[in-house]
């Protein structure tokens, strides 16, 4: 079943994990979990939600440490996508503030 909702914080965490794993796959989940002060299972759940949203697997292998081709693409383009979402949110808030001021 495809999940049609995406949370930006899930996308951010999944992308950070993928960037980390592309650089050095061993220990990537542990490094990101330590950076955020969260359990590895939280990261796994968030990655799964993003995989469901896009309908692809970002990791392969028995321990799901190795990024797939889709995972490599997300590591490359995910940070740009997040930046665009955040930029859009800022523009929308500014536009809303101008509407409220009039």
C-alpha cells in the first residue's frame, strides 16, 4: 500500500542517512542516530515511510546498509529538494504576512 503523505522531517532524516551511507555505509545509521540523539529504529521507521511515499527502496542487502541506485539519487538530489521546500515555506509565510498586513 502506497503512503501518500510525506513529513519533511522524515525526508530530512532519510536524506541525511543516505548522504552518510553513500560516503561510508558502515556505521551510517549509528552516526546519524548519535547526531540526533535518537534510536536507530526511529531512523529505520522514517526511512521506510519515505520509501513507501516514493514507492522505492533506498537500501539493499541483508542489513539494508547499502544504498540502491534510487538511494544514491536521493542522496544527491534530496538536499536540494529539502532546500526548495524550506525556501517555498519561507516565501509562502512572507506572502501570508503581507496579506494580513493589508
